[in-house]
C-alpha cells in the first residue's frame, strides 16, 4: 500500500465525543438563583421597612427615597459593564467577589447609626450586586447545554417575579418579628447566612472560567452613564425639599441629553458598552420603554403603599407587609398562565397583563378616594389582588418577549442593558411617585386622596408602557427547550 493510500486514514479525525454534563449542574443553578434572590430582595425589601428606618435614624421622607435610589443607581450604572468585567477577569472569581462583598455590605448597612452611613452601605450593596448578577447568566451557559439550559433559565422569571413583591412582605415580617431586638436591621442581617452559604456553594460546585486580560473597557461610557443617571435621579428625590428651583428641571434635561449622547457615541467606541445593533433594533428599544414605564410604576407604587399603610393607617411594618401580600398572591396565581400565554401570543400576553394592572390601579383609586372608608389595609385587598394578577401576567415573560428579536451574539449585552434599565426605572419610579404622593398631600388632599392620585399617576405610566408594547415582536417567544434544541 502506498503512502498516498495510507494518508487519509492517518489524518482522519476521531469521532467527536459528546461532552459530559456538569455533575452538579442543578446545584450550580440553586447557587446562582440564591444569589439573584438575595440581590432582588434587597432591591425591594426596604420599601416596607423605610418608615421604621427613618424613624430610627432620622432623615425624613427623603431617606425613604434614597434607600432605593442609593441601591439602584450604582446597580444600573455598573450592570452594563459587569458582564464584560466577568469576561476579562473570570466569571467565577467575580461571582465570589460579588457574593462576599454584597454580604459584607449588608453587614455595613445593619450597623448604620446615621442616614449617611446607611445610604453609603446601600451604594456598596448596589455596586456589588451589579458585579454579581450578570455573572450568573454566563455561568449557567457554561454549565448547561441544549434543552437543559432552557429549562434552567425558565426558573428565573417566576422566582424573581415573586421576589419583587415578596421583598416588601418579608421586610415587614422581619421588622415586626424583631429577632434578638434587631428591629429594621434584620432585613440586612438575613443576608449574612444566605450570602456565606451561597459563596460556599460557588466554591464547591461552580467551575473556574477563563479570563481575557486583553479585553478593553469603555471607561468614558461608564462615566457618562453614571453622570446622566445621577442628573436624572437627584432632582426627583431632592427637588421637593428644595422647593423645585430652576436647576432641577435643567439637571434632568442634562441627564436626558447625556443618555442621548451616550447612544450616539457608542457606535464610535472601539469596545462599546452597548452593541450599536441593539440601538437600531426597533423591538428591543420598544422593550426598553416598556420595562422603564412598567417598573417605574411598580416600584413607586410599592413605596407609596408602604407610606400610606404605616402613616395614615398606622399599621406596623409587619401589618403593612401582610396588607400587600395579596400582590404576591396575585402574581402566584397568574405567573404560570402568563408564561404559557406569552409562548402562544407574544406581546399580547404583555398587553393583557398591563391592562389588568391598570384596572387594579383604577380600583385602588376608587377604594382609596373616600379616606373615611379606608380604615385598614385589607379594605384595599380587591385592588391589590387585581394589580398582582396583572403583574403576574407581565413580569415572568417580559424579558423573554423583549429579547425575541435579539441575535445570539447580542444576548449578553442586551440582557445586561435590560436589567440596568429596570433598576434605573426603579429609582425613577420611587422618586416620581413619592413626589406625586407628597404633592397631593401638600395641596390639601386627604391621605386616601393622595394615594388615589398616585394610583392614577402609576396608571399613566402603564399607559405609556402599553403604547410602547406595540413595538415589541408580535410573534411569541420560542419555547426554551425548542430554542435550545435548535
């Protein structure tokens, strides 16, 4: 036999062997979910505890707003870049740093003796939460394959959707229970065992990921988004206290212009924070508007409900937590059907949920208007239950529907920007709706009338979300299992 005849047999590649699945992949999912739940709860848990914190530390109504804004501002700003930091330095390493740092920042918050100390701790929490959260998605993509990746990601919508309302309920229960005399500090201390167990699980089960030290970071883009975010949020939080001087709207306009400038400069950057193709994607940019308006309405309403229940109605934090529990119950009732409806109907499921939520807000305004009739939080149960049912139709499938038209290479950047916009919307919503609530009271409205006015303002935000939803992809999102198989 000649060499030419033997050579094909020599160079022929061996048959590819299927990769072995990670032995502890479901434990990895539990660790990532635990980290995300810890982060999500702390983004919302202070809404019920805020009056008790303000009473203990001082700081007045502005402290209640800054408890949320101080967390979500650094979170929103850093989240866009944190995924790239994971690519550069290794996701496993940054997941551990984020988890342990977040746990330490929670301890800092629990020891606060002044409003400034607590707000500084919340800034640390937000920054380290932003470092932690995007690593989980990359870790799961490295851990799961094929259909199993779709099933793993399917846990996030219902779990995190429930946490978004469960945070205030848990906050009220912890403050009311007053474990070991810790009072409101318990809402931060609970993170210590959870964070340490999550870090231990990460060390035990998550594989080390490679780093890419040559990856460049868009530092000017980071600074521009930070400045623009602060310029929008600061006047909303502090404007009423200063009597709305001329610089408040001017600063907000400058912040908006900063975001426009950021979008225009991104295509020219050698390593942009946001892929330019995303900014040209009509469905995706429409989704950003939906997320902004929806979460602004939701987060602002939750804090105003807390102020109403613990202020004029005189409920304890625990009682206020129980009073908003119907919101969580409504989400539980409709989250599963909402996900299934979205798989069949796409954006129509989102639109149906927004309409149901608006109906709940209209009912809330009707029930809260006659202040003499609202003598307990349970009188508002029909409205809060309907609001929760509407949110249950929207929250679990919303990100999936928004990301339908995003290509595979864009997914990481798109998801990071979407999460950042959600957190920024939380800050804007809290500042905006608390301002509406305070303005209604300053103009002689009863507390019930002020709550009704806030409900109408939240409904107006959801009307914007409904209009923007027509830019979402009309087709339903592919089922995760089918998408993974393809």
